[in-house]
C-alpha cells in the first residue's frame, strides 16, 4: 500500500511538472568572420545560431545597456531579409554597437541559423577578439539577444566568437570553393591592394602562385 501511495505521488508530481508551461529560454551564439579588404579595412560577417526554445528577434551587437564596444565606426552595414540595422553610440569615449531588429515574421526560429549580418570597419579580427577600449575587462563582442524587440524581455547577454580567418576564402562566404580562385584573380587584375597575397609589398605573378598553393593546402 505504501509503495502504491508513493508511486501515485510521484505520478501526480510528474503530471504537475509536465503541465507547468516552460519559461521561454533564450539561448544562442553568434560567430564573426572577418575578411581583409586591404588598406586597413575589414569586412565582417556574422552568423547567428538559435539554440534556445524561443525566437531571436534582436541581435544588439557589441553592446550592453549603456555601453557600445566597437572601437571603429561600422559602415556598409547589411542585414538579412526582414531585419533592419541601427548604429548605436553615445559618442566618444563610448564605442559603437549595431542593433539588428527583425520583423515579427523574420525572427530566427528555434533551432534556426541565420547569416547575412555584416559590416565593414577598421578593426582587425585580433582587435575584435580583445577587450573594449572603453571597458577594459569586457570583450568587445559582448552582445545581447532579445526574443522580439529590444527590452521586450530580459534578454540574453553573450560574447560572439571570432572564427579564425581562412585567407583563401577570398569571397568571405565561409567556405573554400573554386569561386574563390576567380574572385582572387578578379581582385588581382583589378589591382586591389589585398591581392598582394605573399605580402611582399608588390602585386606580381608570384601572388597568383602563392594564392593557388595556399588554396590547395586548404583552410586551417
Ligand atoms: Ca569562399
Ligand atoms: Ca606580392
């Protein structure tokens, strides 16, 4: 009789736990890929992965409430379809943040991955991996997710990661593929400074061979 009562109690408890609605838990990550444009400029592309059990509707990048962390002003900002971007700053010594907000129908679903967030700037990936000049113990890439619009919920604070760059991923799409060879040759024949692949200060046929050698070695 006793074990029957216990079993029944466990069963009732289990039903109670099961029937309590789960609180929406934001979770996810963001990975930044940086590509050198030459002349001290970099193109950054960010991919977001939703590993929580609710949507992600805002990515407020390099920001926490009251502080923005990017050392240089972001330019040429791009957004995935249905998302809009706003640069946030309080002026020096504050840095810059980028707030990307989705239309209600464009939020990243549970289990989803979304790329297409991008910006240019003069901060090398090694700089972006470090701490903020205006907050020396806080990583520059400290950012927030919100379920919908900013401040509509407590949000999730996280630090975006920097994916080690692959120099032969010339079009910066995250994969090494034959299109990178053509993209490199286009840069080379257009006289782009970054086509000095062997970094000897001149653009010469040696750069083409250096690129092809590195291409066939592959990405780290
Ligand atoms: Ca590529
Ligand atoms: Ca060269």
